[in-house]
C-alpha cells in the first residue's frame, strides 16, 4: 500500500511538472475548472498571504495565519459576518493569483463561475468591483446586482421599475468599471504601456476592445509607433479610425502566423522582401479572395485589403526611419526591398482585385432613391417629434429624451444640407454659439445684387463653417427653427 501511494505521488509530481512546462511554453491563458460536488475534484483557492493553492482555505487560515490581524478578526466572528469575511479573503487571494497570471501570460485563471462555452478566453472574464471574483463579461452584471459585498445592491422593486435602456447602461457601466480595475492592476511585462505617449494611450489604447487582437497590437513596437503617428496627424477625434488601422495590422500578424508553423512574428520583422509573398497571402485570407463568375479575382472585403496596403507602405517607411536612427543597415535594406516589391507587384497582386471587386458589385445594383412624399413625411414626423421631446425636457429632463432629441436634430441637419452624417455630427456647441454675425456683416452691395428670393433666404437661414474631411471647410445651413434657440440674430 505504501509503495502504491509512493508511485501515485511520483506520478502526480511528473504530471505537475508536465503541466507547468506546457503552461510555460504556451502564451495563451488557461481557465480553471469550476467547483464540483465531488470532494476529490473540488476547486482550489489561493491564499492571500502565502500565495499557495489550498483546498480548505478556512482551515489553512486557521492553522497557518491565525496570528495575523486580518485573519483573527474574521475567525472571531460567526454567522453571516464570518462567511463574508472568509469570502473576501478567498476572493482577494484568487484576485492576486489571477493578476500574476495575466502579467506573466502564463498559468491558470481562477474564476468563480466558468461559462459553458469551451472557447472562452481570459479576455472574456472581468473581476467584480465589490468582491473581486472573476465572472464572464456577459454574466457579470447579474452577479453585481446580487453581490453580497455590494453596498448599493438593488432590491426587487427597483429591478422591476428599471427600463430596458437603464438596464443596458447598467450592464455597460458594470463592465467598464471592472475593466478599469483590471487595467489598473495588471501591468504586462514587456508591453508598450511604459513608453507610449500618455494622451495616445488614454484616447486610443485604453479604449480599444479588450481581446487577443488588442494584445497583439499593443505588444508590437511598429504597430504602436504607427498608431502614434496617426494620432499626431489626425488627433483624438479620429481615435476610432486609428484603433481600426492598428487592429487591422494585428489581424494580419495573426493571419500570417499559421503558415509559419506557429512562430510568433512582429511587424518589424515581417516587413522584408523575403516575407512579401507571405504578407500577400495573409491579405488574401483576411479579405476573402475568390473567383468571380467572369473569371476575375475579387475580394469579399476589398476595403480591408486596400487599407492594409496603405498601412504597410507607411510602416515600411517608418522602418527605414528607425533603421537610420539606430544605424542598422540590415533594417533599412529589408524595408527598401519590401518597398521595391510593393511598387512592382502590389498592383497586380492586390490592387487590381480591389478595383475589380468595387466595379463588379455595382453592376445590376438598384438604387432606391426617396421620393418627395417620403422626404416630406419624414420632415413632418421629425418636427412633431422634436416638439414633443422639447416639452418633455422642460417638464421632466431625462437622458433618453435628450438623446432622442439630439438624434432627430442631427438627422434634420444632415438631410437638409445633404452632407455626410460624420461631418454634421462634428458640429460642437462652442462652434454654434461662436458663429459670426453673418447678417450684420454682410456687404450691402452684394446683398442688393441678390434676387428677392435669395435675399429672403439670407434673412431666414443661418450659416456655420466647420472643419471636415482632410480639414476641408464644410458649409452647414440651419433653418429658422433649428437656429432660433441660439443667440439672437
């Protein structure tokens, strides 16, 4: 019997060694199994003080750490207070362990409730801001609403009276607060967070969707430099576009890793003449290359292939600049070889398929233009709805009413001026209030030369200029009902 136990112990030591070795070479963060009823298979918790994994945490705290003040204060209590105190110590130890796992990108997360889907990754779990236990993002709001350590736990009456919009904002706010807690606690080793520009990090990196693509993007030097250059040129208003361009390059890196037998590449090493064909094949995979019935090559996502071409061209130029600063002739030579192939082969490999895809999709495509009756009916509905919302705001101001009123106002301005929605949405309150007095500053000779209809339009309409795409001037006209709430003319 003793010999059998010795063999089992030795076998378990070998299994633990193999598990540690596998975790050490695998960058992906694994997830631990949830608690089960079987005592032999119970989940292990991590001690907050010695950071060891134990099965019976209360017994461990009583035997080993009973002399500590935090432990003694909990053990001397009874009933609900003792249960909450032990739960707080247990979750704090598991939280510290999970932070270490996320920092090292190696190990097993200890979650309180694992999702039923087997494809869940570490980025899909967030800690509760009250008890620090890890839950799936989709289920975190359910736990927070009934968390025993939540001082503002909602009662049943509040849940029944809450609207769908308020409930949705509560879910989003719950995940945002948890993500801020996790970002403040985790400082990934070797990441670019310590060298990034603070304004760029706050506007672009911190607000990027947390997933594996983001991890690749912020872990690559050249992608971060590319994002910083775009941020300096475009500013924080184009933060979403900058995030999209960075994530596209990160997705390309992930796409070219599979043909390279799982070898982790960087964009700095990928941009070279020898890897040009590998980049082109990765773009074909991302953009969905196929053969049309006419026999021509087309993309299902031609805009993605086109944007990646512009981004790679800029990154290659940046690599040359980095090589000049570092006096690295090999880096400069690789980037120049890539640019040479890009000039000669990119059009035949990628650009022609992009142009063909855009042209073939327009063939036999019906353009449904709105009729005059439709536009008139839309205008009447907007005017009626805006009057109702203004009355509601005067009686009982709510966020939902204000949001709907702003959307109707933006729609009216966009339709009346026949502008892009993105241009009209950039109009700020300060620009509206600080617009010039066009009527009082109008040249009398020019005004008298206008026709009576044009003179009447000048008196009725208000005029604003805002910066648009590529800093071109965007002219916006406001009708009397839209501009009457500003300053007096």
